[in-house]
C-alpha cells in the first residue's frame, strides 16, 4: 500500500475544497470497506484520503416526508434496522441486511455502498499485469471474457468488460426510482440512481457518472409515486453460493402494486447478473394489468433475460435469474395481500 | 484394559480461548521485532532473471530485501533420508506465487510497501496448470490388488460404473501462516503454527545448513491446521529464520491469505472411475477403481492411498485399484482433512448408492449385508469394527424407516424436494510413538510434556482427561506442554493419530506415577491429593518418564521420534488391521424454483473405539460434517489455465460454509474400546468424521431429485 | 439503539451498553501510553504523549491518534495506513483480535467501536480518533467471565479458538442489537464470522443461552 495523507473535515464544503486543493490521487473515504480493501490489494492507490465521516448532518434517516431521505453517511445497518424502512419498505431493508455481514454494515455507509467497485476476480487479482483488466488498467484487455466467467454479467457486458455490479442496495434503489443528491466543485445537483451507473462500453474504468471531487450527500426514495405510499408488497430476493455473507449469483428487487389480484405496477431490478444495477422493464411490461400466477411470474423473469448474452460458464444465470425474479414476484405478491 | 466411559469434561483450554488470552505464534510478544513480507512470482514457470530491489530499499523502514543469493543451495537429498525441505528462494520458478524475495522492515506497512516495490524480471516458459493441460505428465502409482476383480466383475449379477470428480480445495484455517524467528546467543527459536514442530526444526536446519541441535520450535496453539500446517513443511519458515540470523533481530511474517493459496498445500483435483459388481443377493463381489490426481512436478502426496479406505469399507473380496499422478506446474498438493478418503469415499459411496438403487435395495440394508470381519487386503482380522452398529444406531436416530425409496417421493406440498441419504466412511487408525515426562510438585503444580500439537481437536483436553481420571492432582495448576521441541520429542500430529500417540503414553505415565508414589509412601497412608502427600513426605516433586510405541514397533520407532522423523504404525499392524468408521444420515431440502440445497439435519454415528474426551470428540465430528457439507456444496479453488495460480484466493470468493449454512447435527459414538490397537482402546477420529458425509449429501440429492451428480461441489446450476 | 445513545452512555463513563466495566486490561506496548481514566483526567494524556516511544521509523504520513481502548485513553502515533487491527496487535500488545483475512471476509478481527461491532482489519486506525474501542480483553470483569464467554465454554462453541474472540465480540453485539431472537436470526447475524473448525452449532446454542442471561434475546 502506498503512503497517503489523511484528513477528516467536518463540513461537506471543506471536504470538496480539500479535494480540489489536493493533487491528483485524492479520494473521499467513508466506511472504507471497498476503498481500504482495494488499497490493501494495491489496486486503489490514493495519495490523499479525505475521510468524510465526520461531516455533520449526513447520517440522518428521515422518513417523515413525501420522500424517504437517507443521509449518505448513515450506516447500512442503521437504515436496515429503521422501523419504517423495515416495516414499510422490505425491499430496502432486505437489500441492506442481506449484504455483507453486520460488522461491515456497521462500517459501510448507504452512500458509500453505491460506489462499491466490482468483485470480478480478474479485477481484484493480479496487479502488475498477471491478469489483464480494462477496469484496472485501461486498454490492457479483459481476462474474464473467455475465462472463468461463472460469476460474470450476462446483461450489459461489452467487448471490454463483463464485470458484475456487485451491490444489493443500488438494485433495490433502482427498483424504487431513487435519486441521489451530490455536492461538488460545481455546486449541488441531483442524479436519478439510474443515471449514476454507466455501462462499461469501451471505458469500463469509468463506472459512475460522478465528476472528480463530487460527493453523494443524500439518497432520496420517492414514495408519492407509490399508490399506498409504502412498498409493503416488495422484496429483495438474493441467491448466492451460500446462505449468507456472499455476493449474489442472481438477485431481484421487486416492488408490486396489486389491486383485485391484478398487477397495477411492477418495478423490477436485477443484481448479480448485469454490469450495472439493471432495471428489468421488459419483465415489468409482461406483468402490467395481468393477474400474477406462477406461470406469469416465470414468464416475466424470462423476459428480463431475453437480451442476455452468456459466456462459457454463466449461462445458468439466465434461468436462475428468471426464477429468482419469479420467486421475488410471488413473495412480493404474498406480502401485498397480507 | 479399563473400558469405563470417560465423563463429560469442558475443554481445558477453553477459558483462555474465550478470554482471547491464548498465545498463538503470531501473538508471542517479542521485543524489537521486524516484519517480513514475501514477494510472489508472477509467472507460473521459468526463470527469475533479475531482481531490482532498489526501489524497495528506498521505502522508509525497509531494512533488507533477501533474494535467492542470500540462501544456501538446496540440501542434497538422500534416498533413505527425510523428504527434502521446502525450497528457500530460487531463481528457478516452478509455480505462480512462489516466493522470489523477502522484504524485511521496521513496520508491517513498510514491509508491504517494500514488497510491492520489488521489480523482478522473468524469462517465462510454457506451463501446465491443469491435468488436462498439454504438458501434463502421467505418472502411475502402485496398484492395490487382491482377489481377481475383473473375473468377479464379469460374473456379477449387477454392476454399476461411473466416474466421479473432486475439485482442488484449499484448507483455509482462519489462522494465517505465521512464523516468528528469534536468533539469540547462537540459538534459533521458531514460533510457528505447525503440526510438526520437530519436522519444522529438521527442515529448517537442512534448508539453512544448520545443526538441528541449535534450533528450537514452539507450536503451542494452532489456529486450525487441517493438514495445511503439517505435511511437507511451510515454505516461509526458512526464509524468516535466515532473515533473523542475517539481521540479528527477531523477524515475523504473517502471510497474506492470497499468497497462502499459492504456496501452501491443497487437496488436489482428482478423478475416480469406479466399477462395482454384486451377486443376486446384493453381496458386493468386486470393485475396480482407478484414481488419478493432479500433482506437482516433484510432489509426493501419494496417489495410491485413495484405496486405503475404500478397499476396507465392505467385505469385497476382489479389488483392483490403480492410481496415477498427473504432474503439472503447480505447488505440491498435500494432506487436507480426510486427505484421500474424502474424494475416494465420495466416489465409492456414491457408487454403492447407485448399486443399491439398481438392485432395488435399501442403501442401509445393502451396506449392512456387506460387513466383514476380515481385511481382505491383508487377510488379517479387523481389531474392531462397528460400522454396522453405526448404521443401525444412525438409522434409528434419523428415523430412516420412514423413508420412501423412490427418488422424488418425499416432495413437500410447497414443491420443496426432500431427500434422505446415507453413506459410510472409514479411515485408517494409526499410532505413533511417544516419550512423556510427568512431574508432580509438592507446591501444587503438575507439568506433563509429550508429543502432540493442539489445533482445536482437543488433544490437551483428552490428555487432561486421562491425567485427572488417574491422579489426584490440582486441575487448575496442570500444565500440558506439547508442540515444543524443548519439552519432549515431537512427532507430526496428523492423520488422526494425535490421541493414539499421546493418550496411551499418558495412561502409562499415570500408572507409573501411581507406582512411584506407592514406592515413595512405602505403605504410609497420607490424606490429601498427591501434592499434599509429596509435601507431607517433604519431597519437592516426583518426576517419571515413560515411552510407548505402536503395535509391532520397537526401539527404532523411539529413535525415529527422537530424530524428529516419521514413525507411524498402522493401519496394518502385525496380525490385524485397525480402521475407524462412521455412518452419516443426511436430509436435504431443495427449493422448487431457485434450487438452493439446504441440509436441515444430519445424524452421524462414529466408531472411534473408546471415547476419551466426549465433548471435544463430538465437536470434532460436527466439525467434520461441516467440512463435508462445505466440500460437497461450496468449495472449489479456481484456476485459469492461461495464467496458472488461483483466482478465488480469498475467503469471499473461496466459499466455505458460514453459520447460516449449518443446522442440526446429531452426533453419537459406539464408544467400545478396540482391544488391540493400543492400551487405551481408542481409535482415530478427526479425519473419519468427515469421510462419507459428502456422498451422503449427494445421495440425498439423488433421492430428492432423481438426479445423480458425480462432481463436487454440487452447485445451484447443476440442479436448475 | 442509535449511535447517539451510545455516545451519551460513553460520556457518562460507561464503556458501552454491554454491562462492561472499565478495567486495566490494556497491556503496555513499547510505543504506547495508557492512562487510567479513573486516576487521571483526560488532559493528562497529552502530557503522557511526551513519554510515548516513537515509531521505529517515521513514516511519510504520521498521524497522532487519541482513542479509548477498553476504557483506557491511548495516544499513539501511527502510519496513516495502519488498520485498527494492526494498531491493537502490533502496537498496543492486544492480540486477542485476530487476523484471518485482512479484508473483512472472516470476522476474526471483530471488535466494538463506539458500541458497534466492526471488522478492525478494514477500519483505518485514523478513524477511531476520539472513539471507544472494546476488544475481547475488555469484555470480562476481572476473573468473572462475561455470560457469553461462559456460554462458549459450556457449549464447546470453539475448537482451535482462533476465530473465538471475534465470534464472542460479534455474539455479544448480536444479542445487544436484538438479533438473537431465534436460531435462524442468530445464524444469519453470525454469518460474518467464519469458524473453519465448524463449531457453528455450539455457537448458536451459546448465544441462545447467553442471550437469556444477558436479559435480552
């Protein structure tokens, strides 16, 4: 690990200014569960760390208004345990508590988690050229394409990269049409969650649509667009290689609004199968206005993968992903009835 | 022989462990310590042509970078001598991840930064990373043949034939490989988590051309071994020792897990072709079993041992077993919990299940009908064998009689497929010599030194059980010194022979001490415990030494022990064979759509002879079952043949069982002493605990789904 | 319980909400200063800093960290790269927390920071400035084991013992968080602590047992 300076400003303005003042190599750090991990692997090599966790007022959880507002510095565990989130928005709570371990959820923040980098093994291994990786060393190639790609993406991959977007929370937020508030050198702006994540294309090393020195401050989840104002008929269903403490092979965030047994609206997002949090609009379309049966649920799941492009070892993700969507739909439907 | 059952007793070292006070090798407080970090090779084969260490030396705090030039040339290997020690640093590269330099620094942070700053140059060569790679080399091992299997097979009424596959797996104890070397006053003291303190002494002395008499090795507590920390020695040991001697300061390495994957041993990928034949009554008459495994170019993890257990699971009179190494360019594989029988019995016990299905026989009944009193490999009787008792007791506890035989017949109303499976395991019960010293003080202290290494299996607790059963001493001041070459001659602790080495010697020490006390007291009746009695007769302490060898062993075994050499007896003893046995019963639930496999309950009944420490023994078996579940459903090390090395070299991507994976595991023991194997009637346990549970899971999955899966690990994609 | 409540308790001089009492559990290493809060005011730590042995080599980016470990004020100069785990183990002589992966993947390094369980290997030491760290060494009250420690012995919830300090720190937190309400929930909330020996059944039983004795669960 390279040496780095460390400061811990107490206001967002101070943090943004510190970033602007620093030479190249400055990074914000919150919980550090991704950044410090990758620094230990010598993949991230910041020279200046600006610890944002002492910034005041950014750890609040406000569920009182039309929109749920989560301060970017709220720990994942705290948001997961919030009674309103846990009771009325199971898709959010489950996406949080099914991620990592309680220790890491205590450290990681809901804002920082949005910027978690891929878990592609070729990305994480082989610094100094053992495995080529366009994300790590732009232009070096991609060892995962044509390699051991069981865990890789089947949706949204390019000829440069098929690394999976690893998060759970961003998938749930994608289903919920969330947005983030950002401050930076150019002031404040708001970005829909769907626009925060980029497809790899020819530039897989650019993963987020954040400019240098920009800082996520708040995550907003609208509830006025939900008929009931809550998302009780929702779930985050996560299938992995063990029961807990593992990244998704396939996951589905589903928010269902059902009336008289008919689906008014289904919002579906996928994790573990795509290069970014993946909104499955094709699957949503299959369900609109329909009665939700197990058959319809699997049909919707399959629709989500119609454009999927599997590699050598991950073809199973098409079927697993479809079934995960189906199970998630049935779980959400069950909840919306109760 | 005393055959009484031992009482339930808490683990003797549990208090220190829950306090965080147990001192593992990485915890030994040493002043002025330097931190070391290895630099791994990035090529899989070839030559290291240059090492530019200038940038590393400029890192503040780095004091030295050791290169191959800092080490003596490899020690000469003699045919009948000990196996060669692990190589030190070399210009030749035999596998990716091989250490090419050692950076030593004042702080850990500097050592890591320094290691990253070393700039090597290589001349790479083509390599073979997998057994199917082009340059792999087939090297047949010894056959195991008795009877005439081919003839018997051709006349069998029913036969089955299939190939089974077991993946590369890594031990991954939670403790990393840790070595602290202290060079002081002409003595080298090594604190290391090793299952073989004497082996580490010998290997380090040979690698560095030292007199073993000046080397002490202490391995009081190991944070999980599972075979990784025994076997052929750890490659970092001599590097760190050399650094300590060159620099005149203590040096410690805590090796990163990613590097351990590349440098420690592992369970080799193996393929098993099994043919079984049975007569019309379901009596198994023939087995033909060909095994092959991945192997390093010069590795010696023996392939023929795949037959050790399978040829003795049942009374099959005609057996032909072959085995082969497929040599490739990786680091040597080695002994990982239940080394050969884990893979071999997965194959064999799956095949037996296939046979039962084909015969229309219940798999428990079929097994019960194939018991034997005779080891057909040697013609000698088994000293004890209660595998049928394990099956019967397990079936009773599990409720096996409620099983409906047809695959898929126990599906629940929500579509969850339920399967019940059974399989057996066997493992050689071996014994090693021991020399023990017992000293009881009038001051209330007791010190007992013997060969053995505590890696959580509970050897200290078993030793304490025997001492406290036989001697009235103060348990709170009982010190059991093991894993320490300065305290008693040490044998490698592995192969489930730890207790069989230490316990008979301990029982003998107890008897000798009682005798010595009787002589000392000469008929006087003195109240109180032994400390009080010694105090009353004004004797500061009483010390005795005993030694014990295995059946058929003589003084040469004790000499070997004193040399730190390998001195294992069994499972073939002069007139009998001794094996441990287990029967596992498993229930699996498979989700209707996403096909996750859950294992809500397991019943495991073991025949390990007399149980010395019931509580830790039960924990051992539960742990073995967890290992088998993890091996069957989770673990595989992934190697991209284009690059060599291990891709999933951490605990996030090498997926081992977590708490949420494990439900109820009911453990029972037959607890009947073996009359011949040793004076205390015990047999080995740690390995056999795991054997057979993986095929029981696979068999349960077949029963749930009708799908026979012959390759481990069984993952979600195989059941979609 | 929210973070704010923890802070409030801390201000009252309680180490955490786990029924812990401050004890002199810190072993002095060569490069640290440990000042008992019971005998000296917080300001005396500054004076004590003069007596702190320096790092063996001055790193490019040194940082002075003041924190409380098991109730003792600690003031120590670190390399900014140092993790809490390496600070505890290599500088403060507190070797109870263990290194099993150094990447937040095994849980052996679990300690409590400001009342919450964290992976100390993945926590920058710089981050515990002004915070309160409790390690396994600070859990028992002298010779009196914490109920969780006793339960781990009673249920043989360990074998090699290497993951045990992390398991116990996680288990205590699991109960305090209110996540020890069923076997299933315990299993889920203890899955961040890998026990390679496979003592999971005993760990779950121990937590159920201790939870009832801790008055929660």
